[in-house]
C-alpha cells in the first residue's frame, strides 16, 4: 500500500519581493509558473501506514498550511485557500509543470538560457 501527496509551489521571484517591496509595488507575470513540489509518501513497509496517511491528511489541512506559512515562508500550498501563495496567485492564469516534466526541468532551463543568450559559467 502506498500513499502519495504533492503540492504545487509557485516559482516566482515576485513572491520573495513581498517581504521587501510594499504591496502593489510589484507585478506578477502570467501565466504564473508552478510545479509539483514537496512529494510526501508513506513507505510500503511502514509499521503504521495509516498513521502516516493521517499525517499526510493533516498536512493538507488549512491549519497545517497556516503553520507552514508561518515557519516556512511561501512554503504552503498554492491549492489551499488563504495561504500566501494562493492569495498572490488568486485569479491569475497558472502554468503547471507536472510530474512528467519535472525530470526534464534541468534540460528545459538549459534550453531557455541558450535561447535568451544568458551568460553561462562553464566548469573547467
């Protein structure tokens, strides 16, 4: 028996700017890039798999997400109403990178860097 849980995380420098720049002094470009992140699961061999499932259910709750927002800024799920990320992205178009593409992110980043002509630090 295996239980999997994942959340979406907004990848935007603008979120970090919330702590630096006054509200309304920044713009978030659409579609907002998001990706699956923080994969959580219960091992097949867990001695108490249902306790693990209860923990995962708690992590999805608004109470747990509020704790995450308090101690891990911008770490709570984009999918839970009231979290910092949800408030920032509310009403915006999202661009979601799913699990099929997560393993290809490094290659995508290299192609984007090349396409835009950004400088590279080559290893010697």
